[in-house]
């Protein structure tokens, strides 16, 4: 590893490889490329077939010939894989970076006449979802979908317009706040779509959306941000999360988890994120939305026989309604569901938790998801 590469790793950034500076003349045969990159020939052929990321020319004897640009691409992908990515993630990242680089380069040429003023950087270590890559030497079907961790931009209903120069969570949060303050819907949606193309949904929810909401709340309390901007930001988050929820398949049949806001509660983003994460964890989830009506929920419980009813409360003003709902569920005839509750209001008024009949879960989304999974497992074991 070069001194520059070591510095990039220490500083937690990976620079865009600027592939266009490498010649695109096909000169290297497969054996030479394998020797230069330590990537086996079957893997190279699999990448070519499945992702069309490499397009080697053919010599007179039909052998593949690769260019220096191909070799640089292969090395860059190999580094990303060694850092923890799957090949599908690495290729998705490369394509997004290239699109952003080209747009920024066009802007640079228009503004400065070609004098460089930017670079594109990303965190050097990204979490790797469960791999579905084919075994070495085996061809994966071209039509095979990725593992579901990276939704297509079309599924989010947005168009990629511009790529932010730095894609880490802290920079993305700041860029989102700037877009929200400017009521710039296009930029905000493009930024969210870009982050979702690189990071798992769970990480985007926990490390970008939730902290951004907290920061918006803090700024509103300090008078640095208006209610109109808060509503604008919430609407964009709600739209993206709702689209993600409904493009995520849910397994049919029991055990069913009902997820909703407490009666009277209109703040739904936290519980919407939870419904999405539970569904992505393989649970059968029905999301019932804001301000649930008690009689209607009780009717659904008796009709659908869910294993768990999960209710969120943000505003303390509706604490009495949550307590009433918990008691009504507790009084239903067996088999009744587990009544799980949580939310910001319970963190602020912890002394009221014992008054709510049910199971209080708190913590981050991963902790709550694990708690709900344990409840489902214990319920299943008790019935066997």
C-alpha cells in the first residue's frame, strides 16, 4: 500500500479513482490482469457477465484484452471488497461516484475553466449485508436481483440530480439541513437516495434520519428553524420511508406484528422507521399509522389475532390514551397479543411507565427489533 493510501485509510476517506486518467487501450490479457490484481479469472468473467462493469476487447484469437483503466477499476473494486463491501455494493458505489464526478466536473469547467476544486470522498469502512454472491467460477443468472439492501432510485420516486462531494453521515446531515432550510426538495431527495444506494437502510435510519430529526427539533427549540421547515423535512422523510416500507416484501401469515402511533399521536416517523426495520428483518408487519382509534384497533386485534401490538408515543399529552389502550388490550380474551410500547414521551416521563399495562421497549432501532424478535420467539415456544 502506498503512503497516500495509508493516509486515506487513517483519515477514513476513499477518493474517487478518476478512471479517465488511465488509458482505455486494450493491451493486457487475462493472465496479466490476474497477476497485477490477484483477482481470479473466473471472478473477472463473473463481474463482466453479471454487472457489465468490464468490457474487454477481443484479440484475433478471441482472447480477452483489458486496458489500464480496466485494471484500475478491478483494483478499486477489490479494495472495497476487502474493506467489507459486497461486489454489488462496490459497483453501485462506483457508478454513483462516477455520475457525481461527471456532474461536478461539468460544473467545475463552467465555473473555473477547468481548474480543479473538489474531490469525492467516502468513509473507508462500510457494513456488509448478508452476501448473496455466487461462488467463484459459477455464473449467477443475469436477472437475479441484489440482496434487497440497496433499493433502486426509481422505487423511491426520485431522480438523481447532483451528488454531494462528501458522503459520510455527518456531512450528509449538514447537507440535508441546508436543503431543508432552502425548501430544496430535489436536493434533499437526491441526497437521501444517494445515501440509501451506499449504506443499508438500517444505518441510514439510525445514523442520518433520526439524528437529523433530533437536530431539527433542537434548532426549532432555539428559534433557529421554523415550524414550516420542520413540516417540510418531516414530509420528505415520511415519503421516502413510506415508499421503502411498501417496496419491502412482508411474509404472509402469522405471526403478525401491528405497528402504530398511540391514540391522538401524530408524530409517526420513529414508528414508521421501526415498521420498516421490522419488515426488513423478515417479520410480518402491518403498519397502521398515526393516531390510532382504540375501538378500531381492538376490532383488528380480535379479527387478525396478531402476536404483538407495538405502539409509539411522542407527546406526553396523550399518555392517558396510551394507558387506556394498554388496559383495553390487556382485558381482551386470550389469546391476546403482547402489548409493546415506547417512544420519546416515556423517556421523559419514566415514572409513568408502570402505569401502562404491557412491555416497555426502548433504545435504538436494533435493540427494539431484537426485543420484538425475542418476544415472537418466546410466544412461538410457549405454543409448542
